[in-house]
C-alpha cells in the first residue's frame, strides 16, 4: 500500500515505522482532500479509528511524533463537542513528499477495510455511486501533469505545499486510488478531481475523449436567492423563518425540496435592491459589479470570488468591515438577510448554501445525466463531462437552477483537453 511521507522524516523506532507512516499519511491526505468550512488547519484524529488500525498503544505513537516535532496540536479538547486537533508541522512539510509503502500486512488489511467502509458510507444514493464509478474510469496524462507542477515549482509559481498536494492528487488518479468522502454538514462530495487545481485538469481524459467543465456563474450568490426569497416573504408577512424550517424546506438531501418556479414567485414584495441583486446574479455579473463597487480591480477572478464570499457572505465578523458596509449601502435587504441566516452561527450560511448546491447537483443534475447514461463528474458547483454532451448539460444545469431559484443562471464551458486530443473547437462553443 502506497503512502506519501516527507523526505525529512526519519523513523526513530524502526519497528513502529508503519504506525508513524499511517498517522502522517492520514493527516497529509485529509488536509488535501477534505477542505471545507467544517474544518480548519487542525484535524481530529479519531481515537477509535487509531485504536482499530494501530492497536491500544496509538497514543504513544502520536505523542512521539509530537515530541519529535513532526506534529503540532491545538491542545483543545471539549468532551462531547471537540476532539484534539493535529496538523503536520512546518518542519515536516519543509521538503517534498516521497512515495513509500506500508509493509505490515495486518495494518494494510485494516486500512483497506476501513477505506472501503468510508467510501460505502459516503455513497448514500445511486447518484453518488454514479459519480464514484465515473471517477474510477477517469484517466490522466500523468507525466505531462507532473512535468507541469515541477516546472511551476522551479519557477516559484507554486509553494512546496501546493506542489506536494497536487502531486498527490495526480498520482492517486493515475493509480486509480479514488478518494471519495462526504461532508456530513455540507453534503458536498470531495474526491481526487475536486482537489486538483483547475490548471491541471487539462490533463484529464476519459478513454482519450475530450472533457469539458461546465460552471454555474455566481453559483453561491444565485443559490442564496432561494434563501433571500424566503427571508423577504416571511418579513413581508411578519413571520419568522427558523433554521429548522430552512433545513426542512431547502436543504433536504432526499430530493423532497419543492421547486420554485418563476411563475409562482410574487415579486411584488421584493425590494428594489433585491430585484437588482437578482438581476446581477442571473446575468452572472455580481462579482464584476462588486469589483468596481469595492475598488478591487487588481484582483484575479478567483481571488475576487474568494474575497467576496469571505468578506461579505461567510466571514465571522463581516458586519463592520468596510466591504460589507459598502455592500449594505447598495443592498440593504440582502445584507439583512445575510446577517439573519448567520445570526446563531456564522458557519450556518455557507453550510446552508453548500447543501442547496449538493442537492441541486446530485438530486437534479446528476440524477438526469445518470438516467441518460451521460458521463459526468461533479466538482462541487460544476460538472465535468464529454465535449459531445456539453450543450445538453449546460441547458440542464440552467433548468435545474431555474426550478430552485426562479432565475436563469449563466454557465461557462471551459475546455479541458483540446490540445492533448488535437480537437478543433469552434469559437461559438464558448459563447
């Protein structure tokens, strides 16, 4: 069984080598594949899992890694609420990761059994299974992708941490070693491709067939419109919408959420700023508008998106920041709704939106593609599919967003592998 271990690491007790390897590789892989609003830099090490795989002396192995400076801990434990958090130290991460193997047959068997259990736990319905099976069929031009990140590292374009993480994703796809996990709060599926940088997805292919990635423009803000409508409707009728109501009405992962059709929405109770907000997200231009409003012209598209989501929608103490105050000046009702859905816990809003997204992508989009036998993989709010199905998938995604929000989302179609497969694509395809 392959593991990735820092070139800096030297086992201090050779007979326990595989135990150390398991702990270090576990933290390294999880910090790469399971990144969401549910976790921070420190990750829990489940005592029951460690005991099951490493035996009753697991605490001793963790303590030794801490004392030798390979691990760090937050030293925060709250009974019944929070496990002790751990992360790999700067010393450990200060070199490239090398591929090595576990040799202890008992540990290998336990790790494989646990891995299969976790995958089956994540596959909660036939749509999850469909995506998992498609991931197993995915291939990557391994040497091209590795040459790319090696070149980026040499030129100083990426950090060593980023290099190590991307190399892990590339190698796992090449090895058909599929990571597949479910965010219990967000409903999102995390896998090898979702952790692969967008610039490296050009090396992916399905039986040498050309792949296309289709994104919903302004996806999180447009999905927020479904919550915004509920907020405005309740406010108009002097009602209170509870987190439980939102969860039951909007976040169900069993496909029971009622669709919202444009003709069913009474727009008369919506304020001018809400109508303007809906117009911008439907056109896919909210981020562009806010770039000018907040004077963020030097930011790239990806930096801008992260900044807006962090400082306006998701931040813990965003209400007094300059960006939020400017935003509130133009969108007072929208700003009020953002505060409302974060009033008990600032993490509620991103989790709610991610659950809406997960339901949309799996219960609606993937469900339809599965029935038609169209190859597709989810990357959170985007779909990876074959070039020949790109137009159909684009329209399907727009229809599904419309049924959720009453808005016609814009989608972008990004070519993944045109150069490697020598495919000529007309300019009209990207319009």
